[in-house]
């Protein structure tokens, strides 16, 4: 198995996909030490943006990994209009594109709650530390507890404690 | 101060056992190296809570000294190591 996080993000960036980094990689970018095996991004779910995602990943043999027959990720007009989440496995690893984030809202809300992050290939956006914590708190999942503890500690260390 | 806390400048060396140049005597060094991780006494409540939950906060300290780009690369290195260690799925086709 392969997981090339940076290359996947770079591909989205190069194709000018509108996206915000969320999930485990966002944790890592903020300083959490846990390892994650997929890339989660929140995207604007418009036909135009989904076509950009398709173009960015097309040569990586993307498959809908949640479907029993691992259907190829190929958009038609209906899918481009109606998809709300895309869970993919590609030659460079797993990437999930979501239309909203729990505790934050849809793409516009996520964008408003994001900050820029400078990566080697260019500047991207990721959920702010405060928004990431809020999102994980709203989910209340056991699997997030350790990350949440680290995020709160980092927030405290950086002096970004909520009032 | 609890026995699991220390001040950031406290190296934990017993002065009575230290040599003239301030280095710990051999016995003290062994004691020091055998100490379990400690949480800085001036750490905030969230930091202490994460430490108490078992998080190695020295790794978080290290991560906070890095840029996000370096954190991403370090994460990739860790992930590559994990994936390399993962046993490959046994083949059902023995070839016989």
C-alpha cells in the first residue's frame, strides 16, 4: 500500500480545486504526532470543482472504495451535480472529499474557518486549530480523543485558548 | 510539585553527587536516565491532561518546533515505515 499525501494535495492544488485540508492531515499540520493513513479534504461540491478533482486524479486509477465493486471514479452530469461525498482509493493512496464538516458546516463555513498553510508546492488552506477542535468535539468519537487532547495542549501552548 | 513534575531548568541532578564541573556522578546519571517521562511543572492544564493520558509530549514539543511542511514530511516518513512493516497479504495462489 502507498500513501503519498503531499503529492495528492499537490495534484488538487495544481488543478485549482477549491479545497480545505481537514481530518488527520490537518491534525499533523497543526503539530499532532498521530499517524493517519488517508487524506481528508472538504471541497466545494459544484460540477466545475468536481470535474477539477476528476482531472487531478484521473491517471491514478481512482476507485470509489466504499462500493462493493470498487467502481471507477468517473463523473457524468448527474453525479457531478448530486454527489455529496467522494471516498477514493488511488494509485497514490486514499483521499476523501467531503462537502461538509461536522460542527462547522458546508464548504463556505469551512473556508471561513480555515487558515493558510505554506507547503512546498504552494499555499493551501486548512481548518484553523480552533475549528478543528470544535469539529472533533462535535463528533464525540472515541478515535478522536487522543488527537483532541493534543490539539487542546497545542492550542494552550500557542496561547490560542478560547475565551 | 508532584514527583512526576519538574521545573524546566531542573535537570534532576543531586548536587551532592555532582562532580566539580557540574556533570552528574555516574550513579546519578543512571538514576536520571531511568526516570519515567515527566511533565513540566509550568505546563498548562491541557498540556498536563494530555501527558496524563499517555501522550509523549516531548514529541509534540518537537513537532511544534517544525514548520507545517516539515511536519508533513516527518509524518510521511513515519507512515512509510508503518506501511513497510505491515505484512503483505498472503497469496491464495500457491502457484502449484
